């Protein structure tokens, strides 16, 4: 991987949301995690890619076919050309899920309340008497709360827990509870001097109360206190309520990526 800031940020994201297996192929990092999330089961450019030939596509397809998965390319705006996207479209790959990578700086002075575009958010408006924010050391316990909050599936796939345990970097897993009931969750990972925010979720009947904002602000303060220089997150561009929350937290769009799915 190149040493420029954008590729370093990509590497921090890979470390913070690890695949269970990775292999390189001609400037691409092929990631595999038994199909759990596209980010961890896709081909990712780790160097500027100006073209993509049939032989390279076929080789990458073989890698995923041998593992029982459809082939997914994750194309970052700063390192993959229009020709790469066109080659995949011509082969029948469908476009999906434009995603923003948003960043903001962190400095120790942000731990004190102040105003401005990079001020550290405070918990104003949060019903603190009703909600408590808890840090969990047990990833399985956090995962159970995440499943309860999202209601996505009855039981977490084994790969999810394996990925959480494989994270490279200092982690902080948070759950917000109201009356003992888990209502909001998320976690942060410090990789190098970057804080990554992941899997921020709020129970539908608890949204609009500032819970996600308070949880993210806690993670930002925690990372700043440990010397992290900046924070990043990844959010689908179509999820405007989440984008708005992150903008209020001081995050700004840095680059974007999208998927081509075979």
C-alpha cells in the first residue's frame, strides 16, 4: 500500500474492520470474511488503478468463486479510474451503495466545551436522567446488544464476532441504555493515529433523542485523550439523517467509494 494520507486512512479502516483472510493481486487487496459485509468481502484497490483487464477480473472472480461468494469490487474515488468502473459495468457488474468517507481532526483542546466547526460536541439535550452510557469489555455482550437494537437478524453470524475479536487497535465498545434496555450502540477503534467509528445504531423507537450524538461524542473525546489526530467514518450517501448527525459532529466528506457487484 502507498504511504500517502488517503491510502493510510484506507489501511486504518481495513485494520479497524478486519477481514478474516486477505491476499494481494496486482494492486488489489482481496478480502474475505465468509460473506459478512461487503467491505470485508470485496476487492479493494491499494494502489492507483487506471485499467482493469479481462484476465485480472477473471482471476479475482476465481478467488471469490472458490469461496462460494459473488465477486464484489469496492472502488474508491481517489484511486480507481472511470475505465475501471466501465470495464466492470461492461461485464455486467451492477452499481451499488455510494458511501461517503467522512473525517474530522482531533486535538486535546477539543475536550473542553467551545464553539466552531471542529468543536467537541457536548451532551446538551440528552435525557441523561433516563439514559446511561456503558463501556463493555466483552465483545459478545456488545454484539448481543447490537443485535437487539438493530433487529436485523435473530442471531449474529459467527463471522461478525470473529471480526470484532480480530480488530487490530485499541477499541471502545459502547451501549446506551434506558431503563436497562439497550437503545443505542457503536464502537470506536484507534488504528495508528486514526479513530474509526463503526456500527452506530439506535433502536427505531429511541431515535431523535441525541443518543447517537452523545455516543459518538464520547468516542471522540476518548480518542483525543489517547492522542488520536483525526477521526473517520463510513456512511451511505443516501442515509441523510446519519450524514446530518455526523456533519453536526464536525465530520466532512473526504472521499467516497461504491461497489460493483457481479
